[in-house]
C-alpha cells in the first residue's frame, strides 16, 4: 500500500492513472474500526483503485477537548487498511492541509440548523471544507461515507450538488457490534462499564421505531425516549429527532419507506455518541 503525506506526491502518483482507472475515496479521521473497513471493502468492489484518507480535521471540531481526546492510531490504521486491500493512504499533516488558517466559510442553510449542526456550531463548515479539499486533491469517481453520520451524508450530497463535483456519493449501512452499539472511533474512549451501557442508544432507537410503527405520534415517541433516558442517569440525551432522511428537517409524521430517520445524540461519561435508524 502506498502512503502519501503531501498533496504533490499524491497527485503525481494518481495523475497518470486517472484516465484508465476508477478511483474510490474513503475519507476518515483514523482510529479505524470495522465500519471504516467495510467502506473500503465496498469501494474495493466498485473501483479499480481505493484510497483512504486519514486526517483529524481540526476545523470541524468545535470543542478543543474533543479534538485533543480524538484517538490517533496511524500505524495500526495503515495495517488494517492494507489487510482489506486499500491501494493508498493519504495522511497529511495539518500544515499540509491548511498552510494558513482557512477563511472560506460554507453555509449549508437549513441542513445545519438542526441536530449536529445546531449542537456543534461550525462543524459542517469544517467537514465541507475538508471534503471539498479531498475531492480536489484525489479527484475520485466515488466517495464512501457511513450512514452513522447521516447528516454529514446530507451535507456532502449538498456540497457535491452545489459545487458540481463529478463524484458519486455512496452511503454505506451502519456497522454495529453484537449488542447493537454503532461502531465509532469514539467508542475507544468509553470505559468498560460505559461500553456495557452504550447499546441502550440502539435500544432507544428500536423502541422509537416500534412505537411509530404501532401508530404513536411523534410527540408521544419523543416523550417515551425522554423517559427511557431519564431512567438511565449515566446518559444525557442531547436530542432525539425524527426527520426527513435526505433533508434532515424534522417531520410531523412518518414518510414513505426509507425516507424517515430517527436520530439521536447522547453523552455517556465524557463521550458523545450519535446513532440513527432509517425506516
Ligand atoms: O466522518 C468523518 O470521519 C469525518 O467527518 C470526515 C468525513 C473524514 C471529514 O473529516
């Protein structure tokens, strides 16, 4: 597997290959888990070349502690990527990506007024900036993102549309541990006890899903999820939203199959977890 740390080296390598090969990009911030490896495997099946990026993007962190705590495991990540047939990894430094503090601001309109956008001001500006840079640097045919960050998928879809990137966005299903906890790099920061409790997030999503299927109103479902977390004091529920899975705007009633998403964010100890269920 080729490793690149500079934009120039990466471009030199890929330039002659671009006309004869399709390129799949898997953007990551490292601390890889099976969810990421599944993205690489999906990309492997659909492209001639697969490149993963590993870059903890400071611009998308609105909380300095979160940035400092973000796990960094480059050597282990590279071994895992190689084991699933990734062709290249791009792991630039912060200076390489941002030689100067970026002044460009991206505004995703109503997409960033809810959920992650509302609770993490500036987050999607940072995501949009780095994804746009990666698209320009790598010029992939397809880019792979996990459904766990559903709102991020919507933001990238908007970025591709508004900036006319010739990139196909591929949303890949959430990969869960046996007990239902969605795989996330942040799970590494959970204590053993918290890890045992964390599957309650998926339990709450399933409960909300079942209640909606039984015909309960969205107001009743939200109240039920509130009381679910009130009886679990280790959690602090930040939001539970039932939204259009494409626009992320809250809905008053369940939409057509595949269009409604139940999304939640909760703090467990020092770790903030998000999860969702599209139905
Ligand atoms: O989902 C992530 O890991 C990040 O938000 C991404 C897409 C790699 C951009 O930094």
